[in-house]
C-alpha cells in the first residue's frame, strides 16, 4: 500500500480553515445587513427576538381601604391616577420638548435641566398622580420615552372638615398622620406581581403571567358622624372669629357609650391640596395638646359628690379655706 503523502494533513487543515473563514464571513455579512443595509426590518427583527428573551416582574397597584363614618358615608377613598415618567436617554434630545413642557405646564428650560441631571438614568418622573384623562392625552402624543404608571391617590370628600382626624398619606400611599397612620396595617393593601416581556428600551410589550394577585386594603368604619362633624366645624369657625382666638378645638362625645362623634380643630388645611400645606395646621390639637382643665373639672367633682350619697342637689358646701 502506498504511504500517505506528508502534505495531505496540511491540505486538510487549510481546507477546514477556509470553510470556517467563509462561514464567519457569511455571519458577519448577515449581521451588517440587518443592522445597516436593512436597518428598518433588521431593527424590528432584533427587538422582537430580544423581547422574547427578556422577562421582568412588575407590581400591580392596589387601592387603600375605604374609611367611612358611622352611617357608611365615605370619608377617605382611593381614586385611580397615572404617574407620567420618561427615559431621559430617549427624551433629552427630542425636538418636541417644548411641546411636552407646555402640556405638562412646566418651563421648557426646567424640563431640559432635569433631563440633563438624569441623563445617565433610564427613569425619571415627569408628573405624578395625574388624572387618567390628562395622562392619556400626553401618552397619545407619542413623545419618545414617555410612559405611564397606574397608581391610586387618596381623596378626602369632606376636605378640611375631617382633615386632622383622618390624617394624611404620603406620595407612595402610606399613612403618615391621624387615622391613616394609626391603622396603616389595616388600610394598606398588598400589591400583586406579574411577569411581562420588555423591549430593548424597557417598555412592556405584553403581560406574560400573574405571579400573585393584589390584595386591596380593608375598609374601616369610625364612630364619627359626618353630619355632626360639619355642624361642629361650622360652630368652631364662628367662635374663632368672634373671640379672635389663634387656635381651638371641639369634641362631641356620646355620654352613654363614650364614642367620639365629632372632633374639630382650628386652624385647618385642605388635605386634597398639598401646595399650601402647613404642618402646624395638620396637628390634631384636641388629642396632642395639653390643657389645664379649669372649671370643667367642677362638673366631675359635683357628679362624684352626688354619687357618694353624702350630698344632694340642694346641699350647701362651704368652700372657704
């Protein structure tokens, strides 16, 4: 048998190298075609393929528990809102910044400065807790990188009339004062979680599946009577004007059960408008401030004397020292 030529292994090696080089060239050519030559179709194709392989999780917002008076009249409710946010890297160079700032009601220079500050970030709030109709109007304009995030905002139908009693929630919907804080664990719900597929810019393409269902907060019924609260609020306001007092409080209690039917304070604030918020007005003076009992203690002393059986309503008591 004839021995194999020493050149044969080298020929095979060169053949394999040539095949690999050709394959690499084909792949590189196709990549260039997708990214440059067929920019439109290639970009869409790559985004779709990337989206199919990028799954993230997100919270499902949940509403806070209802607060109502003894008759079931709502005192605090959660209304749906939309927080507008943007990806600064997509929005900062847009020629439509002036148009967006006009719709948002902010100065264009202020918006540009904020975008520059967050220039290396992928998230920035534009306007939080906006009415759904207003947010929809902004989103329909198709500004680059502008998105909407569903949430809930606390609303108090009686406004300043029940402000100090009910307290407040912060921008994240957590109780920070009054009943809202005292019953935080009861009122606060548990957000749900879902999977979604996102594109290269972090935008949700479609929901992928539910992980946990949201659990809304539980309703809370108070002993307050909103009708009495309105009357007491009005009378306290009148007394404050007549006397020229700086501050005042009034409480109505059911003498038979001890239930608190109304609690009013002055000065007051509107919990639905935080722009002119005053910390001192948010204090529930009827509960937090200390007062000398003064002559109000005489009523309690009289009751104690009558219940002792040693005195009657006609008894004369010598109060001389």
